[in-house]
C-alpha cells in the first residue's frame, strides 16, 4: 500500500471511529414529575418517570426511579401530559383589521408570518394540529418546513384549500363588488365532477385532510349562518373521492340540516356543530362522526371584532350562534357523541389555544374528558393514535407539563411550563437558546 493510500485509509478510519460513538451514545432522558395523567386509562399517577430515547418514549413508570443510563430532567411539582392536539386551527393567519386584511395584504403576508404563529402554538403545548383551510397551500409549505427542521412548530396535518360552493363560506369574494377580483388558487367547485377534481387537486398539492363547507358560516357575507351549500349528491361525491385517496373529511357545518347531510355523506368530523337536534346527535352516534366544537372563540369575537371593524352582519350572526353552539356541545357530550378538541385558533390569537379547556368543562365535560379530547381522542380522529396522543411506549416523545393539577383546576392548562416534541425540549428545562 502506498504512503498516500495508507494515509487516506487512516483518515477514513478516524472519521468512522469519530462517528460511531456519537450514533451509539444518543442521550437517553428521564423526565421526572410529581404527577402524570394517563389519558388511556383516565387516571392520575404519582412519582412519574418517562424515559425518552431519541424521538420515542421507551418507558413510563410511577416509582420515581430513574434508569442509570438516562440523564434526569426533574420538572418538580408539575403534571405531565401528552403533547396537546388542536384539530381545528388556521395557523397561517390571524384576525386583524377587516379591511386591512382584505385589501392591503395578500397570502404572501400570511406566509411570511405563519412560522410565528406555529411557534406560539407549539410553545403553548400543542405539538400536533390539523389546519383546516389555507390560501395558496401555505399550510403545506409550513408543514414541510417544520418537518425539515427549518422552523419551530407543531406537527401539522394540512388541508390546503377548503372546498365550497360559489357564493358560499369558502368564496372570499362574496359580498364585494363583482369588479373586485381576488386572484390565486381557489377551492370553489360546483357539481359532482368539479368537486371530485378539486379534491384531487388538493391531494396532488399535499393535503393530508379534506375540508369543505357543508353550510354557511359566521365570518362571511352570506345571508344565512347555517343553510346547506352543497346538495346531498355533491357531499356524497366529495366524501367518496376523499376517502378513495385515503384522506379524512372535515365538514364545516353550523346548520341542523347541513350537519345531517354531511353525516349521511360519511364525513369524519363535524366542525362547529352549532345547531344540533336529537336526530343529528343520533346520526352522529350511529355513524361514529366526531364533533369538533370551537366553543371558546364566541367570547373573543363578541369582545374584539367590532374593534377590528368586522361588518355588523357577521357580529349579528355570531350572536345567534354562540350560546346555541355551546348548548349543542353540552347535549352532544351528555349523549356520548365522540368529541375531539378544536379551537378555530386564528380567529383568536394563536398560542391561546388552551383557553377552550375551561369552556369545555363549563359546558358538559369533566376535566379528564376535556384533556382526553385534546390528546388520545384527537389522535384517534386524526388516525395518528399509534404515533401521538398518549404517554405510552413507542409513541413520539411529545410531552407537556403544567403547574399543579389540571383535574382540580383546568385553567392551569393555560400555563404550560415545559414542552417536548419528538424527544427535543422546545420550552423549559433543557431547551436550547
């Protein structure tokens, strides 16, 4: 062997030796806390120890014993929970002055700021979110950037464009002069063939889930707040096409008839669900349809949206919906409808997602049920229950800590002190700069 070849071999061996210990010595962490909420069993455990190896949970104990090969992170007098899940956010935008947002800003402005909202959401303890409706596929791009480690944020299931009928809740031009044009990608589709094509367009461009407007809505210019905006045939085709591509379907639906039509079409979740009657509740139970009820943001809309210059017609619709939606939530919870946590964050400031816990306990759920709705139940709706939503061996190490005991005071969920996602500390003890 020549001298140069020998030197080359020696350098190569040195590189290999240097790399092998680093790979083999990935640090195991042991998080210790006074309490842990086991959302699978619905119980509180004391003297919690959660062992994390890489991005996964490998051991969960209640004896306070830390393995000898793990670095201890003592969180103290806190309660550990799984990383929280919000099944209905709009992470690429946030409500501001109505006319400024409509006429002086574009989706590019939203894209520039989306990472800020993503970080706020993550640091509030929400390690997974489902984004339901995004202009120009901003949510897809943000999801990918987070996955690549380029920006800080939660795991995102993105919908891309929300589908809807001409003149309906997804049609941003409704109410404006026909001579005002809003260019860009559109989720507007009418008729079975066009709707199927639009579903495929979303899937082609990276959508994890399909969202559509089964009914009219509040923060748009339709006269109705809840009338159906697709025919039964159109809804059937939309759900059939989405499921053909193995995508779940979330239906924005306030009105009673629109809810029933969407459930009969086979949607996976009803978003909002404001005007439920006994038949709608029975149908949801029969079909296993989830309710994702955003029952906090009524407070924010009625307090802040007049200041933000939203049209009075929208505020009046919210006055009609708010309390009725909460009463529908209570009736659904009492009847045993499956409920997953979803807030519509973006209507109100990102990072305040946990404020809804108090409303859910005020309107029919126990603290444990509300916490399960934001963890193990939400993961089930998303089809991710073998990855996230519980503190269980083999799942991603998504963990949050709050002071005190949320089963005694649910509002401590608004005071998240520690966040870990995929085994990386994002907030609190051990977090990077």
